[in-house]
C-alpha cells in the first residue's frame, strides 16, 4: 500500500462527500420548499390546530366619557367564570400524507357542560355569555348548543363572537352545553383562561381527553394531567381541579409518522461518516488478508454507497419509507458483493464485506429512525470497530506495509 494510493482514496472520499452534500441540500430544499404549501393545503382540508376556549359570563357598563357620534361606545366588563366545568374531548388519529410529508391530522368529538352560579345577582344588569369557536380554519360539524337546556336557535352570535344575552334562574345559575365534531392538525388546546394571560380560580373543573394513540406529548407551559390511564394503544388523560388558582391551559401534541422529508436529508449529510468507517476497515482488511485493492475499486464501492442514498431519497416519495429503505439496502449490497467477488477472497466478498457494509451503511442510516439514539449507536459501533482493528493489526509490520509496492 503506497501513500499515493491512500491519497487517491482520500480524493475519492472527498468527491463522494461533496456529492452527498449536494444530494442532502437538494432533499432539504425540496422539503422546505413544499412544506409550507402542503401545510396550507392540509389546513384547508382538515383545519388548523384545535383551540377550544372556555366560556364566561359578563356584565358590561358603558363608559360615560364623551365621544363623537361616529365612534363606538366603550364598556367596562365584569367577568364570571364557571363554578363547574365538565369537558370531554375524544381524539381519533387520522394522519394524511401529501407529497413526501406526513401530517398529524385527527378527528375529534368535543362536549362541554358548564354551570355558572352568581351569588349576588344585580337585577339592574343584563348578563351576557361570551363563547365562540376557536378558529376560522377549523371545521365544525353537528354543532349543538343549549342554554339552560334550551337549544340555541342560531349560531350566528357564536360565529360573530358577539355577546349573547342570557337569563339566570332564581338561584343565580346558568347552564351551557356545547357539543360538536371537528377535525384538526398537530395540536389540541383547551384554554382554561380565555384571555390566555389571566389567572383564575378553578372550581369543580374536569377535563377528560381520550385518544386512540399512546405516544402523545404536551406543549411546554401547559398543565400536566392529574391522572393518566393507558389500555394498549388507547389513553385516557384527566385533569381534575377544585379550588385551584392557575394561569395555565391544557394542550396535547398529536404524534406524527416518521417523515421522509425530515429524515432523508439528515441521512445524506451523515453519509460521509459511514463511508469513512467503511474505507478504514476495508483498508485494514486489505493489509491483514494481503488483498490488493486499487483506488478505483474504492471509487466504485463509494458509488454503491451513494446509490443507496439516491434510491432512498427518491423512492420514499412514492412508497413507504421503510420499504424504500429496505430496497435501497438490498440493492446496494447486491451491487457491492457482485463487484468485489471478482477481486477479493471469497470470505471477504461474501461474508466480511456485506457485514461491514450492513453496519456502517445500513445500521448507521437506520439509526436516524430512532430520534435521539443516532449518537449512541454510532459511538458503540465506533468503539467496537476500534477494538477489533487494534486486535487484528497489532502484529502488523507497518514499515513493511507502507514500503510495499
């Protein structure tokens, strides 16, 4: 092995790495360029995040300050919050794919029953209900609203976010029931504090979210459930509060499938590390087993690695990401084995080389399917590789190796 050969292999490695950077950049540009457009399209079809705002009652007093006739009068509001809230949200996962991106869409059924109790009724005041639908991007079906058990005849005030005049019973109580089916994407929020920045006292508050998935998460700064129950893939999350003061809300992040558009650029950018391990081990094997491997052999083996990432990148647009990964892995192994069998010993060609390609190309790449585990897997493989190479080359005469023509 000559220094000239090692230098040539280094040039091949650098050139292939540049190719991977271009491929990774192309995949990244394809994903980022279409992501916002596809997301907007999915929001149109399935709605945005589901945001439910807790209702509240209020009285309003017109400010007596002078204003011009064309100006709207201003009011001072006094708010009253539910004495009891029973909220249930049932979420069914319904993920959809557009282009090479999956989106965590879902279907949900919401039902909420609220009881307001005002101890000191001001008979001179008109009481109003403030309740509305969370977002214009959300789709609501089968909407039912009842005020003191009487159905609301028109939903126009809720849609217009207008104050709805209501009547309290003789005990100063008012009961509101809301129920509807909806769909959305990515997250579910239940805003306990309608103003989002208010601090209120919760009395008799119960919120139950049921799901048909268990790999949920919670947005930061949100309240954690008081109890969690899991039955297989189903989950039941309960928030129970009584005489609790908080300014926080409830939220749930809907899990998504592994996105080809997210993982493929990362695999491509990491590919030079895989090839470096492969080249080093192959060089050591050529020394130990006295095999003559020309730099051009390294060039074509580098191309088999590159073919894996090329197939994985573009097959994943059309078929399942796991299937495309499997096809790319098998094809790259066939390319390598069918090539090296012509100039390497059978043991290396049919056993050792497929093994090291499986480790450094396939396992290293597959580690990106496990979020947060890539570094650990690569570290373990690197340490094991170092140990094996040290053992098999310990008795080599390196002066003879580098002096050999």
